[in-house]
């Protein structure tokens, strides 16, 4: 039997969005990825999914982004 991660749909406030965007843009720059690319879309989805699964700090979200 597979267990699934818990996903919370708490609303994202301005501070949370700013943190996620900052990590997203830093990762794009580090990877030399254009904003309008499939890879950028995957990265954004991974960051949002990580946040929704309970990772709420910058270090944890950065680690989640680096894991792709």
C-alpha cells in the first residue's frame, strides 16, 4: 500500500509568494533556464507542491528545488 504525502491548501500570502518566487528565480539563474520554458514550469510546480506538502522554510524549499 502506498502512502501519499499530506497536501494542505492553505492560502499563500504575500510573504510566502515572495519567498517561493525568490527561490524560483534564484534556481532559474543558477541553472541558466529561461522563464518561459518547460523546465521552469516544472520547477515552479515542484516548489508549490513542496510548500503544499508542508515545507514552509526557504532552506527546505531550496532543497526541494535542488532535488530535481
